[in-house]
C-alpha cells in the first residue's frame, strides 16, 4: 500500500518510518499532486494553526477535504487530530479544519511542553496497551453520533476516536517503537481501501 504522510510541518519522518517498518511505502505529501494514488493518509503532530495556514497557502485544503469526504482513510495524531475535528476550542480565528470528524477538541489541553508525559493505554481492539506520548496534546471534549471512542486515559478523558474511515488520537504513537496503532490504521485502510 502507499500511505501518504502530510509533510508540510511537524513530525512526519517518524510516521514514515513506522509505515516502512510495517512493510509499506510511505510518501511525503507536500503538494496537491502528491495526493494522487494514495491508499491512506496520515496527518502528523506539529503546530495545528501553522499547518492549516501552510495547507491553505499550498492549495491543499480543498483537495484534502474532497479526498476525505470521498472516503480516503486518514489518521491524525495530535495536531492532525485538531485538523480533522469539526469544532476546535482555543484556536485562532483564521485556523482551518477539514471537518472530517463530528468531535470537539481543545488545543493544548494538557498544558505546555514541560507538562508532556508518557503512558500506556488501551487502543481499539489491540490486545495489550500501547505506548502513548503526550506533547502539548489536545483532548476530545465532545463526540457526536457515529464517533467511536477507541482510547481514554484512566480518568475517562477521550484521547482516541474513530468515525468510519477517519481515525484520530491526541498522542504520538510514532514516537515509540510500538507500531501497533499504525498497524490498526493500516487495517482500516484495507477495510475502506480504494480498489
């Protein structure tokens, strides 16, 4: 499979390494033409308002919205989750979203860089907890009908969601050697994949 990794800003290299470790091709996506022929797309962590501005300047917002609406499997981590959300709290008025998931997220909900932490969490149907690295992470404050919660902190805070072919998490699974969250996404790509 060919999995695109949005590579305009943020931690895209680590996602590409995870996909390659799992035996698939990872393509850096920097321009609209890089979206052609993808089986799935990962939107990495980074700075969500900067990423949204770069997507707008690069002519990528509308092609991305169209592809996701047409069923391209997409996985957003941290800032990528924010970009997929329908409603974003504590963001700038000129920030853009793909409106791909019926969720409300709050930016930087866990505090500043110094408040970063690592833990292990259950995720979807993965049999044992996965490594989860939180860095200036968002949290999901509301989920709409049709959104499945796939991961929570022990206090019930929602940090992983899925809506059909769209997956998002607050943390950075790419910053560990544990590739099972990426493998979970690849299972979605096979389920929803384009023939």
